[in-house]
């Protein structure tokens, strides 16, 4: 019930804030988004509203727009929407350039700052020389199989579980190469449900999932 009311609560909260605050509002999904975007805003002129859910953010914006509420903008993760041909339905709704903020950070100079702060310059140079690839490229290659699997889960309504996934069980610690077979088996095994629930969702074999992952890789 609370999830159904969430967008109304967000919209009503913003309406109440407007009675005492004449600035603008930026609606975002999560705390991390709020902390990052806060760096680029004048807090005296724009307040950040965290909704903890993409649907809550977009639906709250829609409710406010129906009332011609001025001075509100929402930024949400693009996720797989643009790959599926879905684009913002409002000029006040923005998608991230990449899949999400984490993907954008990997693409940006922020990655070098993180590596400089927490990494060893000599070890990083040795690793890149050994693999013939930059850390940025390796991170992108590591994330792609997981991304394809998540995309398939959403497309096929498989309800695969990714929360708390142990990456060391399918990633080689020396090369950071993903073993796709181990990844699929691990996620499938973690997502298994009682027989009584299986009829309520689609089921694909490991082989079918691998085929669909190859199709997505080819198409994208």
C-alpha cells in the first residue's frame, strides 16, 4: 500500500515545501544521486527530493505537472529504457547519459581520481600492461555480462535475483575476466523458487539465456 501512495506523498511534500520555499526542486531516485547532484546545485535556489524509486520519481513529477506546478525537474537512471526505445515523456524528465550514475562515473575523469586515491600506480600500470587494456575498459567489459543478464531478466520477466551477488564467484581475480557460464548458473540457482511459484513467471534454461545474451551483444 505504501508503494502505491509513495508518488502522492512525494508530490504533496513538494507542494507543502513550496508554501515556504520559492526555489526549484530536483527529484532524484536515491541518496547517492542526491549527494552527487548536490555538488552542482545552489542549495538556496534548488532543493533535492529523494524518492528511493524510479517509478516514484517519474510519477510524482507527472502529478505535479498535471497541476501546472512550476520549477520542478526529475533526473533518473536511463537503465535499459533508451535501449528499448523508451525516452522521457516530459521535457522536465531527464535520463542519465549512461545506464546509471555509476556507469557515468566510470566514463568520467572521476575514475582516475578514485584509482589515484585507493590504488597503487605501479600495480595499475603493471596490470594494464599485462592485459593490454585500460582499467576503464576492463571495468566496462566486466559489467556487460551482468548487464545483459539483468536486461534479459527484465525483458522475459524472470525475476532473477542480483542483490548480494558474490562477484568473486564468477570473476577471475587475476585478469578480472567474467566467466559467463558461472555467472548464469549462480544467478539462476539464487533465483530458484518453489514449484508452486514457477508457473507465475517465465523460465529459461541456461542455454536459452546464453543465446539471448549473444543476441543482445550483437544487436547493441
